[in-house]
């Protein structure tokens, strides 16, 4: 298969991933949903389950309104809505990692109102990167492993877990390679394609995803393409449910050269240590990886990291893409914008998404205005 | 609606008889507290801003003045001043969808606005996320704004029973908190002092629990709207002798009212349970409405958050740690449902009113399920009203009042008994 065909397929899945669920089932996989990048997917993987990531959907809410108020983020609302509508029947269950207040309550609401056989809960500390919270985190990872074991009715051996860690670490290395390629040769692979190649991994077994990433990276590394003049931007936020934002930017002559997204760079940051006890390795990775705004990280300041990232990829503007009502992200915005502007002179734009009322037209207008300001036209 | 001027002599007398007299003592106590705290600004006394669910006892034991932005937020809300403060924060880029306590507080920090001219500048911050995760984002911002250290007492969510590693994490943080205070204040930890403060705090909280329990009596000697006001000292100053004295006085008054059969309403036909933080800017109007409807809000899920149980005085640090971890907002829906059910039974209520509070996700998300569960368990109806605790721009008075009226008027017909 040609590289472009592969990338196109990835894009297609990103646009409409939910049909993959039944396909996975037919292939004999046992999909389990997760929402948050702090999920220790390796444990599910080692138990013979296939983690898939629910990322919301642009849809009209029909069922979730009986359980969640309208002032709750659209990811929680649309994911729950799909579950209640019976559209996620192929799932064995879901894993809730408690990052924000919404997820913490959604877990109970989901458990009480959907009938999936498996329900996993992982409670996280908010103090990441500090000695004091690590033992708690290790115990929680252990407890989670027990929940999964109870569900699959067999032990997950340390050996199996180590193997899964290796598979996921390989995935992280490959994703990093692809991202590096996109930063260094944006004319060879643009942000839309690179992100699609990453996001598609949420909808297939990890080994299969590794194959795809490996082939795409190998093919592209040798390509010499003509340079194109696109305005380099960085996108920061949580999840991009659809490729629309990336597509629009390309149409408008800009490109996302790096990101600080939960379905992007933040997903594959940091490796799990293959030389220590697997539970320790998984806990430690969550604890030291790039921080999500729903956590308090002492090792690194979020603004510092963003500034550094912007400089490294040469972005001339930052687009913050957030879910409405998402407190953790919304709180950081004024501070991040201020530092970007004051220290780097880099302007930024804040876009909020409510998937139920997603308007491409509006998005386009705002992006266009932003790009024009940077270009000084 | 009649005003005081229209009241006849007998009605006036009756109103005076039913008025809670301890309100005056409380206002004095709180005024003194705020004056002292404000006077300490710029001196060498330490001032710590702390979240309402945070462990304050160590601060008192170290002679630090605790200041509560949430209490101040309630005050700004009741004084109808929080919206303008929120707007200050919004103009600085904070989304209108963030908690209005946080927005108002950030606005007040910038402009020193509000009924008391803002809070005194903190020398450090203490944040405990047992009530929500909003607070640590909010306090991170405060820490950047004032350039002062922030101590986070992290209480991860409790599902089912409190596990050993959870308890252990809390205890180790209590110890860390103490060392943090030693470092900041330059004083040594005085165990005897701490035990004394903890004992007073617990005693005050048990007095508070007894005050609230007085409302099991019919007619109820107070409404939870009174409790929302009268809880200020237990939130802000528990651990001090004045607070113990105050609640002793209040308890005595409540017991006398019961003995003399003095209810807070002229007539109590319905007894209701309230869920969530008060709608601060609307207390007066809602109070009037409920009085008119002869409905007494006899209990709520909010004020009881400051009634601590199960303390081991031998090991105060550890038991404090556990108590602070298992507060009402930090447990799963089933455990919350048990609590509401037990309140409903103890206080013999006819129904429940839930304030769906746009600002507060941990309190409000899940309410729809809790409402159903409540009715399933007790056979009593619930009403959910939409508002925001201090941002009145989200409030539609006529709609809410109509819904409350309809709900109360239907109560007799609907109660199916347990
Ligand atoms: S988008 Fe924000 S509020 Fe929604 S689940 Fe994610 S972190 Fe929580
Ligand atoms: S979200 Fe709720 S608990 Fe948190 S600060 Fe706001 S009102 Fe308080």
C-alpha cells in the first residue's frame, strides 16, 4: 500500500472511528474504552483486551441530558450519549481515570446507567512528580491490575505486562519519530497527516499500529519533496474529535508543526522503564510524564514547556483548542497566553468547542483572521 | 408580600420571638475576625488563604491567620457584588464557565473590591482538593499572582471504603504540612498545642452537629438558610475557644426554642431537604417564598460537611487526615445517596430541592441520578432548580419561583410514604 493511501485511511478512521468498534469485534478483539491518556493501557493489553479511546462525537444529544447538565463538557456528554443510545455495544466496558471532577462523576453515572460487563476505576493523585504521591500511585496501578484480572478471570503475569510495556514503548518511539519528521520536514508530512497516523492507533491493536507507524516513517524519511510555504503553528488543548481544525488550517495556508494535545504529543511522552517491576514502571511514567492541566506537576512548569516547544518547532502562533466547560484547561489559558506574548511575542487564539454545535464556518473565519494578523496582511 | 411597616403589633412581637438571637453574636465574631485579619496585613503575622474543606487546625496551632476565599465569595454573593468581581477576572481572560467563587476571588485580588475591600494579602496558601479539583487550579493562579508558596493537601477521590494506601498518603501529607508550617513560620511544632486546637475544633464541630440536629424537632427551630449563615464560624475559625463558646450559646438557644415550641416559620406545613451550596444572592427572596409556602428547609447536605465524626484524640493527625479525605463531595454517588437518605429520614422531610449549581461540578453532576435514587429510596419527590451560587447572571428568578411553588403545592398529593 502506498504511503498516501495509508494516511488517507487513517484520516478516514479519525473522521468516523466508531464503526471500527464492530470491526474489531468481528476480528475477535475485546475492546475496552478509555478516555484519558493517563490510563495504563498496558494492563488492558496484557490481559488480552484492546483499549480504544472514546473522543466524543459531533452529534445531537438524545439520552445524556437526563444524566448530565448542559454545563458539562461535550466529551462527557457525547460519549455517555453514545453509550446510552446503545451505539457502543461492541465494548466490553470502560476505564475511568479520575483526572477532573467531570470524569470522577461520569464514572458513577456510566456504571449505574450502562450495562457493560467491565467497569474500571483508577484514582490518581493530583500531586505528580513529588516523592510523596508515588507510593499511592503504585498501589492504585496494582489495584487496577486486580480489577482487570478479576474481569478476565486470570492473572496478568509480570512477563505479559513487561511485553506489553515493550510494545507501548515501541509505539512511543515510533510516534516520536513521526513527529520529529514532521517538525523537520513539514513539507514531507503535514500536521493533519501526522496526527491522523497517531489518532488511528486508538482504534486498533497496538502491534498493528506499530506496523503502520514504522512503514510510514520509513517511507517518508527517504522522500525529498519541495518545500512549501505554510505558516507554522502549534495547537494546544485536550482532544480533537475531528480532523476539521487541522484541515482548515491547511486550507488557509497554515500547518500544525507540533502540538500540546492529549491526543497528540502529550499522549506518547515519556517511556515506562523496562528494567524495574512493571507496576512501578507504569506508575512512574504517569507521575513524571508531561503534565495534563488536571494535575499539579512540580517537576516542570507547564508554561515553560510550552514556550520551549514553541521555540523548538518555530511556531509563529498558538491555537488553544478546548472543550467548553473544561475547567482544568480554561484556568491555564490567561497565564499561558500572557507568557507566550510577553516572552516570545507569539500571539494565540482560543477556540472552544461544543461538539453539539460545531460550526466549521465560524471556525474558519476565526482561524483566517488569526492567520492574517500573524502574517501582517 | 407584607413589609415590616404593615405588620400589626402582635405580628411584630411574634416575629421578634421567632428571630434567632445568636445571629448578633455571630456577626460580632465574624467582624472581629475580619478586622483582625485585615489589620494583620503587612505585619509579621502570617496569613494563609485556605480552601473551605482544608485542614485549618495546624494553622491555628501555628498562630497563622486563616482566611477563606470561599466564605468571602459567599459574602460578596450575598452583597450582590460578586458579578462585578467576576467580570474583572473575565476581562483578564478567565472563562465565564469557571467557578464563580474562583472568578470573583481573582477579581477581588486584583481590585480589592467587595463589601470589605478585599481580603488581606496572603503570605502563603493551603489548598485541599477534597471539595473539588477547581480549587487547585484556582490556587495555582493565586500563587502566581501573589508570588507566595502553595501547599497542596491532596485527597484523591474515595470509591467505597478508604483504602490503606489512601490513608497513608493523607497521613504523610499531614506530617509534611506540619514541616511546611515549621519552615514558613520558623516555629517548632507543638504537639500539645495541636491536640488542644484539634480537640476544640472537634468539640465545636460536635456542637454544630447538635445544633443542626435540633431541626429534627417539629416545628424546626431554624431553617437551613439560617444554618448557611450560622456556619461561618465553624468554617473559618474552628479550633478556637470563641467558636466553642459561640456554638454553646447557639445550642442553648436552639434547645430553648424547642422547649418553648418556637419554630422559625409562623407555620410549618412541609419539611424539605436542600442540596448544594446556597444561591447566596437570592437567600432573602427564597426565604420569603418558602415562608409564604409554609415550607421549612430543615436540613441540607452542605452545612453538615463540617460535622466531623470518628476522631481518635490519641492520634489526632491520622484521624484528621482520614476525616478530611472522606468529606461529602469526595465520595461516590452511592455513598452520597446513603447520606441524603439518612438525612431525609432523620429530619422527616416531604421532599428535596436540589440546586443545580453551574459553578460546582462535583456537587452538581450526578444530581439527576441522585434525585431518582432519592425518590426510589424514600418515596419522596425532588425538584431540581438551575442557578449559580454567586453569579446571578445565570439565574432566572420568575422561572425558579414558579417551579418551587408548583413543587410545594403538589407535595401533599405526591407523598406516597415509605
Ligand atoms: S475535556 Fe476537560 S472537563 Fe472534559 S473530561 Fe477532559 S479534562 Fe475533564
Ligand atoms: S467548584 Fe464547587 S467545591 Fe470547587 S470551589 Fe467551586 S464551589 Fe467550591
